[in-house]
């Protein structure tokens, strides 16, 4: 998925979560909430969901404390189990139509290596991760290490049974990005197509679910984002708004109607969610952000070939095999200036950088700044 970043969830303090802890995922709207029609199975499911949410929140708190105590480990790694995708969104440069799944044994080695580096959240991304035939084993391995397990999916392959198996595997966060209400030639991640999947998630998932709607990037009807957000909240899921970056992960100022939708969505989200996404306000107004990108240190993007890159939009640096990545690499990249930072829209990297914004100015010139060094890779949109 192009811009949606699961790191958002652990950094947000959700008022909604409290209700969900007490009432379960369907707290907002489920029509038979608390009635005599509740079966023992319903109650058992709600108890499990509440317990899972409490456990998850306590681990997220530990993650924050660990991140504040030391800068020598990644907070979040995105890892690609398969680059193939069953969709072909026009703005996306993160998929192909042919790649095979990364073999399970290789994926498990990579998860073990991320654990060795002290990574606190691992998010499976793609391509479409649900196309990986052994995804549940990968999730279980992440959890075995005590790492928070997340996934970004387009949702097309979800069924009630698949959701239950994700519960069993130990998935903790899932994010779906919905781009429009009806499919068009830019994107088929559409509310009309995915609404049934959202209902299934609302009914069966024990993990946290965030629905991210988007503006920018050629999305035709910016107002669709509002409808997507409203539907997510109606189903008791959390909702966020994101801004689609261009093909290099960089800022493209929003048009007036897009900006209006962005601001209205933020107001809607604020009613149930305290958000730490100040950087997006600048992006919405076409302004540069003054921040330190800690990619390669606090945020890692591990591609299907097992190489660590700064992010999905700057593949090619440092491009070092994860198997050889060490704390020395983390320390170097933590202090390395990324020339693309001011106009970057890669949300997960911004979120991880919040942890360290107040400390450690960057002193090492990055690839775009040092003479004779390669420029950061500029990716092309398909
Ligand atoms: S669904 Fe597939 S093509 Fe669309 S943004 Fe996600 S990875 Fe890219
Ligand atoms: S600033 Fe960091 S996250 Fe953003 S595009 Fe550059 S390397 Fe990637």
C-alpha cells in the first residue's frame, strides 16, 4: 500500500479504545449490543477482544518507554512478504503482478533478525500480504518475539474465516486504505466493494482496525473520504485521513476542495481520536516540514529481497541486507540527514521521528548532500 502506515495506531491515544475495552469492537453501533439475544459465544468473543485490546495497549506503552530510553533500535519495520498485488492502483509504485511469495523460512529468518535488532513493531505490507500462503506463520513468529504485529491490506481477500485465522495467528493491528466510494481507473479500493469486508471485520476481528481514507494523488472525488470516514466510525472502527504522495514520496500541495475535505476529516477524527499528525497540516497547505527523518534507524523498510531501505519511496539506500544490518548502521542512519525530508509525506517515518524530535541533531551528510554520493532513488509510478 502506498502511504498508509500502521505506525499511526500505537502513537494515538484513543478515547474510543476505552469504550471498546468495555463494550467490544461493535460498541458504537451494533444493534443487538447488550440484549438478551447475546449468546455465550458473543460474550466470549467480546471478552477476548477486550482482553486483547488491553494487552495490546500495555505493550504499546512499553514500546514508547523503550523508544524513549534508547535510540539504538528500530521502532517500526515494514516488511514485504510478497510484492505481487491483486490490484493495480494508478498512483502505486509498490507492487508488481508476477512476484512469488518470499519463502517462509526466509521470512522467518528476517523476522528473527528484526527481533535481534530490538524492533518493537513489525508491519506486513506489500504488494498484498494476504496473497502470501503462509502469512499466519509469519505473524505468529512476530508475536513469538513479543513484537507488535500489524498488517496493511487492501482487504479484498478477507473472509470471516480468514479474519478468525488472523485472530488466532495473533495479528494486533490491521489497516485498510479506502480511496473512493465507487471504483474508477485510479483505484478499486472502494467503499462500495469493501463495505462487506468492513462489516466482517467489525463482527469477527479481535485486532484493532483502522480505515484510512485519502486525498490527493489523483483521487477524483475528494468528498468520498468523508463518506469512508463516516462509515468506518459507524461500524465502530477507527478512521484516519492521509495525503497521497507523488511517485517519489514527496509533497504535492492539495487543491482547495481537497484541503477542505482534509480539514473536515481531521475534525471528525478528533472527536474520537487524539492524533499526532501535525506534519500533515503543512503538507495540506503545500508547506515544507522542519524535522529529522530517522529512516534506516527508527524506521526500516525491508523489501522482498531482504534489503533495508529508507522507505518505500527511497529504495536504493542504504540497501544493505537485513542479515548484515547492525546497531552501527542504526546509529549512522539515525544521525544522517535525508535531503528529501522537508517535502516528505511518508507518514510512518514522521510518526517514528516524533519519539526523537527533541534530541540528537543530525550531523552526517546524506546521499543527496555529500559530494560524489549517489542521489536518492526516485521511483517511477507505474
Ligand atoms: S492495493 Fe496494491 S496496487 Fe493498490 S496501493 Fe496497495 S499495493 Fe499498491
Ligand atoms: S524523508 Fe525519509 S521517509 Fe521521507 S522520503 Fe526521504 S527517506 Fe523516505
